[in-house]
C-alpha cells in the first residue's frame, strides 16, 4: 500500500481547515472566517481503499498547519514553528492559494532565464514568505487553487500563469472543498507520489488529537463565532476538568426505552489579556458566555456522543501571547505530558523519582 505525510500550507483564510475536514469526512479542525484560526499542527488520517486499475490502497496523513503570516508575538512565532515542524516530516506539500484573493508576489523571471536566484531574508509580503518556504523543499509540491466556486473560470488561467512563474509545481489542481470539486483528482494525484509503506495509524483512527484538545478547540471556535474582531486573537482555552461519562446500563426488559445518554462533565477556562475583553466575553448578565457555552456544547455533544455539562469561566492573563511558558502550555502534546506526570504522582505519592 501507499502511505505518507502530506503537509497543508497556505496564507490565513486560504481554506486549509475546510479542505482538511472535507478530505477526512470528519470535523478535525475548527473553521471560521477569521484569520489565524488554526494555532497547532493537526493531523487528519484518511484510509483509501484500492481501486483496481486506478490506484492501490493508501493511508494519507494530512497535516494542517497555522496560516503562514509574519510573526508579531511569541504566539505567532510558535505558530510559525508549527509550520516548520510539519515540513520536517513530509512526503508531499499542498500549497493552498485562495482564488478570490489578489496575489502579492514580485515579478518573476521567465522559467528558462539565466538570471541568478537570490536568497530573500526580508519578505515584502506574506505570499513571498510562503513561496520562500516552499523553494527550500526537496519534495513534490502541489498548487491548490481553493474556493473556485466563487470565481469565474476565465480568471483561473491568469492566476495559474502568475503562480507557476514563481515555482515549478508538480501539479496544479483547482478545488472547491464546499462542493467537493476536484477532490477525487487531488486524492488520486497524492497517492501517485506517495511512497510504498505501512500504516502510521490504526485503520479506524482519523486524527492524532486527544478529545480534550478537540473540546478546547470547539470552545475556541464558539468564541470566534460569537465575538468581534478584538477578542478571538487574545483568547485561549484550557480544559481544567474532563470527567468522562460512564456507559449507560443496558435495558433490562424487552421493549423498554433505552437509558438516557451518559453525561460528560467539562470545566474550561477562557483566558484573555485585558479586563475589557473579559467584559465582552462574559456579556451583560453573563449572556455572551452563555451563548459561547451553548454553541460549544452542541458541537462537543456531537463529537463525544454523550450529553455534556459545560462550565466556563474567564481569566485575565495580561500579555499571555508574549509569554513563552504560557504559549507552550497550550500545546496539547505538552498538556498530555503534564497529565501523565500528574497521574504517576497520584499513583505513587511521596516516592523519589
């Protein structure tokens, strides 16, 4: 079979998370119209059965990354580090370009030009920054034009011409994740370039994320939906308590109505940077926090398949986006390590390490 890692790169709002969810067939990444929604590397795993005469069986591990943008805070720099780490282990890279947006790239030399290539260190735009990243890669790179359902077809060819003057892409594939246009072609072309190998994940696993992190992200998605421009970028969510539901007892009598779904209890802290942001998050009489909780709870119940009791509270942590220790603590991989250490200390209290 074929197997490998496919990194997804793009500017903010290029549609990376929407594409990932469409490819996986499950919601593994939160989506909003606001830029910088994705803050961590998110792996989505898709198992492709063999099609005789078309392609062999494959397991594709898609790795969604934060939108490529010039870093301003420590949080931004950590997000960019997530991009670099995704590029360290990859067999293929997908570069997403929003077909509805004007591209900001310097004039490129003709492909057969003898003009020397200059190494750029100070990028004039985020598009230049993105292309600077892919020019350093030694693997196939596909160009995906996204949101093609929103533009006229005659606008695509000039855009493709402009982009291919700056980089020799292995494939150029227009796609619409919303309408699934081009998705089958994309998957087939990906399988063609992946190496032969073994599965990286079990057949039934569709993401590497623990449920705790997915729950925190769904709460953050609700914040993105319910609040204005200022608050989303200054907010972070940390799960403080996650009490998994006990499975319901089986019905004793034939024809008896099934027991109610079990209840999962979750408590989470929403961090912001200023008192004014806290006031917005809470709202008059707690109305905004209730709206955030209601929206998140519905999504979490769908994810977990249980009823959910969700408790939210807001904490002001001034300047947390510039705090290296706080930003690192938001990484779910670090959170898992702390949970494991806490579990060990509870089992063996007072023992020397």
